[in-house]
C-alpha cells in the first residue's frame, strides 16, 4: 500500500486508526489496566488530596478503570456513541454524599485529562509513530480525550446535582456535616450536636469502621449501605447500650460509633484482651469486615477511637485475605506503628528473625511458637496449652529457635515481639 502524503493524513485517516489499533493492543498486552489505573489515580490524588480517603479512592479507582476500558475499546471508532459507565456515576454520587463541592468533581476530571495526555505522550515516545502520522495520532488522541471528558462532565454534573439535592434534603447531610466538624476538632455546641445526631456525645464511645470485600460485593450502592447499617446496629446492641451513630463513607464503607455504659459486658470488652473481637466475630458475616478503635470518653474519645479504627482497617487491608473479618486496634497497634515505614519494618523483621523469616512451613511453625511463647510470658506450659502441643515440644522448638537466632530470646525479646506482631498482622507479604 502506498503511504499517504503527510499533507493529506488527518486524525480520521485509516492509517491513523490502524496504528492506534495496534497501539491499544500492545498497550493492553504489556501493561495491565490496573497499572494504568494506579498511575492515573496517583496523579489525580497528588492534585486533589481529599480523594486519598480509602473509600473515596476505591470509588475513584472503579471509575477510572471503567473509563479506561471504554476509551481504549473505542479509540479507533469514528463514531462517538459511548455510554458513560455506572462506576462514574457512583463516584460522582460519593463526592456529593461526602459533602464536597461540585468543583472537586470538575477538578478531578480536569486533572485526570492531563494525566491521560501525559500517559499517551509517554507511551507514544516509547512506541514512536511514523513521522508522517505522528501529528495526526496526537490530534486524534487529544480530540477523543477532550470530547470524552466534556461528555462525562456534562452528564456527571447532573448526577452530582441530583444526589447533592437529595442529600441536602435529608437529615443525613446534617449528620454528615456534624460528624466531619467533630472529627476536624471544630468548636460545636455539644447539646445541639447531640440532638442533631440523635446520639449522646458526652458518653463513652467505641468507634468502628465497616466495609465490604471488593471481590465479594456485587450489590448496588443502596443494598451495601443497608447491609452495613444492619451489621452496625447488631454490633452496637451486643457490645454497648444499643445507641449507634452511622454515616456512609463511600459506596461500600461506613463509619460508626456505639455508646458504652458501665455494664459488665462493656467492662469485659474494654479490659479483657481479645474479648471484643470474639463477641463481634459472631455478628459479622461475609462480605462485611469491621475494624474497631479503643473505647474512650467524650468528644476527644469520639475522635481518637475513630482514628484508631481507621488505622486498624489499614492493617487489615494490608494483611492476608484469609485474615479475620473483625480486627481491633489494640491487637495491631504495634504492627500499625511499625508498618508506617514499610522498608524499616521489613529491615526489622529480617534483622531480628534471621532465618525464621523464611516462607517455608518450618519457619512459619517456629515463628508461631515464638509468638505464643512471648505472649505467654515465656512459659512452656502456657505456650503448649495455647498451641495444643506437648510442653516438651515447645522446649525443643525454643531451643532450636535460639540456635537459629544465635542468642537467647530474653536478650532481644522486645524487638522480636515487634517483628512477630508485624508478620502476624501483615502475613507473609511482610517478610523481607
């Protein structure tokens, strides 16, 4: 086929479409959608940091992923008959529900378009188009990206406004704004805030966050929020005085607080290690997961317990998929603090555990024994009872552990306990 003259090659030329078809094929073959989504979302959040919240970011990623699939599948078509994906509407509704202004949604798409063009330019630099069509390729990509963003913003502005109007009409908005102000430390009239929330602030609270496993949640927004609300109500009734405050934090997440009284069960949950997780575990079924903060009183405790619940969720989401559905901050506080610097944490684990940091079954068994031994105040009898083995088996394993470590356990018991807590919380992915 004779090459077309540069002067006659336009964005809609067949040779441009052919090159783009090959470009899309190569891109999808060498780079996964998830890689592209991660890159674009990071660029967006760098410019719009309010979107870094876990639930909002999950909805952003779902929207970006759906946009990418639609755009890549239709970039060679001369017609513009795309249907805006439902995930994009979900993200716009989340922006409205969280009380953000419309300009944040518009800013997100403006920054997103810049990130898309940067990505396209970089990939074309890596896979150069023939000189005679390079300008036409760039024009077509720019035209499609601009048209798609304009089309999306027009429709999503309507979605946002409809949702925002619904939220503004409901008491949910007043509750959301009040909770945001409390968490931000704003000065509020506590009696008025309590009346607005329908929840007494001058009591003892325990905060918890609920969310669903993304891979297991196939329901619509309303169904998921309803499910989380029901679980939150059950949990509050079982561990506290039945008073519960909830607010949706995204399409598949919820923040909650339960009031506590000086009742025997509440005292036991606060003082007995593992009691909270044990009680709540029977109330939480798939696909729901729950992370608890530490009980605390008054408005300061309302905030602190929530921060701890959010931190516990971060540990849960980094941990193995087989981890328990209920997690308490007290149980993972050390792992959360140590895990703030991932490289330093891995260095600690490798340095302290040495050959015990292997991923083989024997290393895992010895780590489990050492963890139980330290938790049992270095009692072979208590460790044996905890693990369901003979005390002589524990003694043999402890002797073997000290041989592999090269020093007595007592010599480095604290850093060993920290390293083991990190492996227990984050799983084998934490191993160096």
